[in-house]
């Protein structure tokens, strides 16, 4: 067995690489085992590194040390590989994915507990030739999420909540709908839409929790299609939307559970993949049940009573 720690030096404010690598070294000296710390050099570098290591290793354990972007890259490389399991050590700006574990999320900050942990299957989303473990979305919220990286480079704004607020205000003034066609479960939804949010996990955008009951191990996607809104109604909607109160907004939000959907537009649109972006005019989205072997601390209540038989 080999332990591969993928460390993103760009995660969070400042460079925490020294702190993270020292913590890993101290932990692995105590617990033992073959390990490597790999500092990523560029976007998608983690995917290439994991792919190379997986080809020559019977049992590879990957630890995504960073934020949601690092988790997305590592999950994309680990998906569908029966000899690879992936854990996350959250040390990024948002750390939205681990929020779904509620009061147990801090357990992922214990590297020794991860190394000695258990493996359970998680579902993962495929969008064309890309992946998302947590949430993928199209529309106003995806543009806000992608533009955050423009504003968080401005010192007076910085990373985190302030960058999201500025991005939301700018995008609110620019454009609030897209003319989309969404096909799911044989139904076709067409017209001006504010957002389409596809949930495997629960939290995104720093503070949005659109479908609190969504789980990444239940074999279904929870999809919210937001339409019929005027600009003046958006603040009211997003206050409730962000708190998971979509059932109170059935006039504007359609909730669909499915394993596959397609989003099309005459013009290219931005797709949010766990905070990472891609542009297309035709997004084919499907759930891969049990598509990721997920390494987590042992005896977590979140997984109690769930089927832990690996499906990949």
C-alpha cells in the first residue's frame, strides 16, 4: 500500500504548504508506511500524478490536502479505479464538501484517523468528460462561483465570503437568466432559467445548502430547476434557497430526482463543478453510483447503517 498526499500550495489565504507537509511527515513517522508528498504545480497536475501512480500500484490511497478544487481534481482521477481510495484533508478556503458530514467533519482534519480509516463507496457525477463529487450547477450561481476567482485576487476583497458577495452583486447587475433546455426523466423543461443545481452533496458557494437531505451514497441526484423569477424576487428566493427551503418555493423551483439529465443552450454556458469551471453548450450529466472509493475515519455515524459494499 502506498499513501499519496496531494498538497495544493494555493489553497486558502497564504501558503500553508510547510504546515501541512510537516504535519503529514510527523504523522507518518508515527504510523509508518510507504508515503509520498506531492506539491501540485498547475491545474490538473494532481490528475496526471494520480493516474501515473495508480498504473503502477496495487493499493493506492490518495489524500486531497486543500480545498474543494483539490478534492475535485483528486476525485476525478480516482473515479472508477478499484485499486485507489481517496480521502480529503480539508485545508482550503471553502471546504464545502466535508460540511455534509455535519458535526463529524472535523474528523477529517486528523491525518492518522484517515490513514487508519475505512473505505465506503460514494456516488460521483460525470459531466461530459469531467467529474464532480459534490455539486454541479448552471446559471447565475455558476457564474458567481466562477467569477469569485477574479475578485479574490484583489487584496481589499480577499478570498472567502467577501469575494462571493462581490461576485454575486456584479453578476446580479449583468444577467440573471439563461435560455436553457433541461431534459430529465423523460420531461423537458425549456425557457429562461435562473439556475439548475445538481446535488450529490449538500453545501456549495461557502454558505448555500440547497437540498439538505441529499446524500452522495443514495444512488440519485437531487436537481433544482429555478425559473419564472423576476430580478426583484431574487434576494427573497436565494435567502430561502440557500437554507434548503426549496419546498416553500414550488412556484419557482422544480425538484427532480434522477440519475441523468441533459442541459442544452444555443450559446455556450458555464458549468460549475465543485467550484471548478467548464464551458459547453451541451452538458450530459450522469450519476455513477458507487463510482468513488472514499476513505474516511472509522466508525463515522454518517455511514452507520448504510451499505458499505464497494461497487467499483
